[in-house]
C-alpha cells in the first residue's frame, strides 16, 4: 500500500470512528491493490472507500456520511 493510500485509510478510520463506526480490515478489488481499498463497519455494515491514484484521490461511502446505527 502506498503512503498516500495508507494516510487516506487512517484518516477515513478516524472519521468513521467519530461517527460511531468500527471498521473491519481494509480490502482491495482484484488488480487494484495499490490504488483502492474498502472497509465495512463491523456493527452496521456501512462501507467506506478510499482511492489514491494520480488523477483521483479521496474517500467516500456511507460510513463517512452517516452515523453508525448500531453504536
């Protein structure tokens, strides 16, 4: 995982935790191991996504925009 992708994952974990989420392990789509990851809240199942590549970098997903319904 690149440093930028690691940084994004850490930031997303902090933001999701602030919303009451408990993210599981980060997983990547096949063939995109160095570019993208997703993690699912262990409590409510909402997902967070991160992507880091030269033309597109950022985070999205309901685990970032909605509070955990099971916290």
